[in-house]
C-alpha cells in the first residue's frame, strides 16, 4: 500500500501544471513568429475559453510570459507581444532580423554559399550524426544598416528537416526560416572569442586580428539534432546578457 502511494506521488510530481502547458503553447506562437512583435493577444476571456481553463490559470501563464519579457500586459489595453531586445539573451534563441528591425535598423541577409552534401567528419562531429548523413551547409551574412553585422555558418540535418532541400534562402535567413517552421525542444549555446582571420575580416569588413564574439548553437527537436550554427560578430556590434533569479532550494 505504501508502495502504491509512493508510485502515485511520483507520477503526480511529473505532471506538468496546466498553466505551464498554456504558457508553452503561447510561447511557441511568439517564438515561431505566428504572433509577431506588436501583435495583440486575444482577450483573457477568449483565451481562457479556448484553452478550457480558469481565468486565474490563464493569468499565471500570461504572467510567466511577462516575466520572460515576451509580452507586456496592460490593464484595459490587453497583452501585446514585445519587440525583441537589441541585445541577445544567452538562454534564448533569437531572430536576428526581428531584433534589428525592432531596433529601427535596416536589415538584409546575403546568401554566400549553399551546398548539399554527405556529412564529412567535421560535419558529423558538429551535428552529432553519423558520417554520410545528408546535410545542407550554408554560409551567409547578416547586414545592419548596410554594414556587415554577423557572419553565419550553418549545418542543417536534412534527415530532420528534409523540406530545407528546396529552400534557396535567398530572401530569408536560415535561422528565421527554421524558427517559423520547425519547433525546437532543446538548445545549447557555446560562447567564445576569436581574432578574425583574413577570410572573416574580409566578409565582416574589419581588420585582420580584430576581436570577435562567436556563438555556437546546437538545436534539437526531441532527441534529433536539427541544426548547428556558428555566428561571428565584431565585438563592437553585439552584447550578450543573462538575468537569473535566485530560487531557494
């Protein structure tokens, strides 16, 4: 009998709270661009009815979104999706275009190279897939106000995202395309510094040896790796921030 009670307790502890399910559902609409910056969410009454939950439960979900600065809640005016911040949070995946446009900067993406191939040893290590797995290798340049803003080197696992085969990425960056179409469940960031070599310096229009910030990101959907990307920024054009909240154990 004690064992049965312990089992029920363990199962109950793994149940995701209802407000958290609603939070994740709403967050995905924002992260994937279905609700862009400035979009006004349906009223709390409408949302509560659509989710079949109490207003208090919905309020907790919206409060969690506001805590993450994804939305702003205003009495009478309703809840509005926030514009992305110009700086990047270490713990989030961001749409570079949305960030720059929200900051009032003219954005452009330039595709430099696109190659489908079988994963070589370096590709396999970066993506965590067997050698020979079909991948798409992309190199592109994000521009802000006409200036090079970030160099992007990306690998996409075509077994995980076969629809990427037909996308030329001429009018949209790979990151924005993936955020809009492929829900992700886990991501890992690695941050480092490097001095620009001749090739990087030429593409970013900086002097060779200039200090740069690199962000390497791996993204998964469930247990399957979706993409590996390395973003290289001149240090004077990017800032990383992280905010933590103390939670007593």
